[in-house]
């Protein structure tokens, strides 16, 4: 395993990329409403990233992915491909996942949005998944392990009678989009690599309302719950500091509400 330790100057570059990624999600929120297609959301994000931010959309063309953002609606767990035929309706929940490249450094984050009035289960799933992500983030500090993060997420989510997706996980990030280590959202305390100052990675739990099993659709990207239950995901990019953590993709809106 080759875990790249970043210097303070490199973390600063990632902080800038992370800020820009968070601004994309702040910007797109008002456009997430009934009657809008996920293709339209993708076009708005693409234009903002390329024209306004003058950054690079990392997803576009990555391993053949055809769009700028991932749009995962209702029972789609992750990697949903924006489409003109996928029109949002009242009660939907959607994860929008964006990564931008600024001066060679990646900022990666995703967020849940609700369309109109979601039902009680959908609302609770979105809230529990957000809390689960933060339970994991608060475990980050030098000397802790990746297993500590996964355990905190799993214990909380399963305690709320939801399930944790196993096949997809967080990842190291920097000048490379996906690098070591893999960050599992389940596990045992005290296991896995030990965290060190300068490590940067994503924490992005995918939590299902039903069972944890997944299915990959024929397009080779879209992952859905096998039992068609709802799924939610939140994601932040984290840096390990000398005494704890810094969330590199924390938006101004989230900081104000936190």
C-alpha cells in the first residue's frame, strides 16, 4: 500500500480544490426540483465548473464516465449517469457527486438533496447517513485507524436499522483521483492502517434503507440496491492534522449551520 503523505503546502492546494467542489454543490441546490432532468443538472454543473470556476470536471471521461456529475436517485446507490429521461419528481431523494481538479489537485464531495416533501423513511435515511458520515469523520486523528472510522459509521447506521454498503468505499485522494488507502465504512476498531498527519482521503458512506446487497446495471456504472430500497450517501474530503482532522470540502453553508 502506497499512502501519499501531503505537505502543508499540498494540503493548502487541496483545500482550494475542496472549496471549489463544495461551491458547485451549493450552486446546484436551487435547481434540484420537480420537473428537472438529471441531464439538465449535469449541464448546469459542467458550465459552472468550466466557465465560472475555470477548473476541470474530474468525472468527465474518467475511465469512460460520460458526464460531469453523478446523479443517484432513490434506490441508486452511486455512480448514476445523468440522463434527459430521468426527470425528478416530488418526494425523490438524490445524491449529487462532484469532483473538480484545480492546478492538478482533486476536490471530491457529494451531498443529498430532497425534492419537495420526502416521506418519513426517506427523510430519516438522509439524516442518518449524514450523521453516520460525521461519526466517521470525528474518529480521524493521528494514531487512530481506518477501522475506527468504519466501525463508528457501521455501529451508528445499523443501530438505526439501516445497512452499510460493502462493495464501494472512500479512498485516498490528491493529485491522483483514487489512491491508497481504501476507506471502508464498516469494520473493527484498531484495525487497518494507522492515520498520520498529512493523509488525505474521502469518507463517503452509502447507507441503504433495506438490505446491503447491491447490483450493477448493464451500463457498467450505475449501482442500485438489489432489493430496490432507498439509498443515501454523503461525502467529504478529509485531511489528517497534527491534532485531529480538517474537512477540506466543508461549504460555507454547512459551516454556518454547524
